[in-house]
C-alpha cells in the first residue's frame, strides 16, 4: 500500500526563491508553496512558468526536498524539451504555476527491512527526500546510475546529506562501469534483514529492477514516468496497465492519481515481463 498525501493539492502562483545550476541541463529549483512543502517522498507537482508563451501544459516534477518550516520545496530538474526548459530558465523572483502535492508516495518499510533505492538520471530526485524520511533507521542505500559522470550531477548533494551511495555510469567515467543493476544484484544478498526495493528512472531500468525483484521475491515499488498532461486524472494521458490481484484482466490506471508509485508486481510493462 502506498502512502497518500496528508492534505489536498493546491494550485498556487508561487515564486522561485532559489536557483542553483548543477551544470549542463541540470538545476535545483526551490519554490515557495505551503502545501507542497508538506509533500511525501514520491509525490510530485505540476509546474509551468507564469509566462510560458504557447506552452499549454504543465510538466510533472518529483519533490526532491521539502521544508515545511519555511513553506518551501525543491526539485531536481533536467531540461529535455520545451516544457522542462521553460522551468529550467526561470530566474529567482520569477513566478510559476504549481499544482501539488500530487500522487501517492512510497510505502514506508518495516523497521526490520533494509531499504535499497535505485535511481537513474533525474529519477534519483525522490530518493533525497525519502532518505530523510528513513533516517536514522532502517538502514538504506542508494544506487545512482547515469550515462556518464556529467549525468550524475546530484552526487555532491547526496553525499552532503550523508546518503550511502553506489555510483555507476554506462561509460565508466564515474563509479562502476555499466548499468546500475550491475552493482545492485550482488548487494542484495549482503547485509542483515530482508530487502525492500524502490526504483525510479528510465523505464528500461525500472523494468530490469522489477525483474530482479520478481526473481528473488523482493518487494519492490517503482515510480513510473509516463507522459502526463494534467496531473489530476482527467486527461488520461498517463494511463499505465496495472494488474491488480483478483481482477480478471489488467486495467488502464492514471499514473498521476493512482501512482506514480506502484507495486512492481502489478505493472504490465510494454516490454513484457518481468525482465
Ligand atoms: C511523475 C513524474 C515525475 C517527474 N520528475 C521529474 C524530475 O524530478 N526531474 C525532471 O527533470 N523531470 C521529471 N519528470 C519528467 C519531466 O516532467 C519531463 O522531462 C517532461 O515531462 C518532458 O517535458 P518537456 O516539455 O521538457 O519535453 P517534451 O518536449 O515533451 O519531450 C522531450 C523529449 O522527451 C521525451 N519525453 C517526454 N516526457 C517523457 C517521459 N516522461 N519519459 C520519457 N521520455 C519523455 C519526448 O518523447 C521527447 O523526445 C517527471 C515525470 C513524471 C511523470
């Protein structure tokens, strides 16, 4: 069972209070939004600059950190297309329309479980907040993978927070060379307690992690990343196929309201599966 928000989402026109460039297409953006500052790990917000030309739709971004005392929240953003670039280009003091917090967060582990998180690319973002929630126990570890060292811009921030990390890159420029699942697999059988897996990143990565979990009968949650139009279950742009136990066939579920976090055993992957 995933954890729903304590409060309803609110649409606010709010200020960008801090912008920190992380190099290349990456930045940390902090906004003032009281309701989102109480978000749970795994929830997200739909964001669009106040002045955004012909961009009709907001874009979804995971909540990377919150500070309910100041009413602020932070996202870790990679500019990939027009919508994310418009948010990336915001300067401190400019305003954005922010709707959130949205979706369901990650389930909390039992005290006896060992948490293993797997983040690929910008998918690492929710694990910064989740690690804060987990501290000081149960034990947790984050596997963070990217194409190259330049695609792991959050490492310093995660280290600063004292999050135990294993890094990997496809080209070997940082951490272990190869896919993030390379160092993950042996780590699953080392250490005390039963493991609970959480993954967020490119679909192929989450599919692979879901396969590893299924093979070993490890509980696993994935935060899916479909194209999303409204964030409130109306446009149905983000439907994913989910097979619930007791239902005769998989059903299309909006990832924005019923996810984005799902039990990996329930997900019907476009690639087939489990991997
Ligand atoms: C729940 C959720 C949480 C997210 N959290 C973050 C986050 O914390 N940080 C962050 O930087 N981004 C995050 N994203 C992704 C971000 O919203 C996308 O980058 C954005 O929707 C793409 O919009 P765009 O206008 O920039 O690109 P577009 O112009 O719409 O697309 C640019 C290119 O990216 C492809 N693309 C667009 N969306 C996706 C997608 N979801 N998956 C794969 N390919 C896609 C398009 O096909 C196109 O090739 C999240 C997405 C979801 C659904």
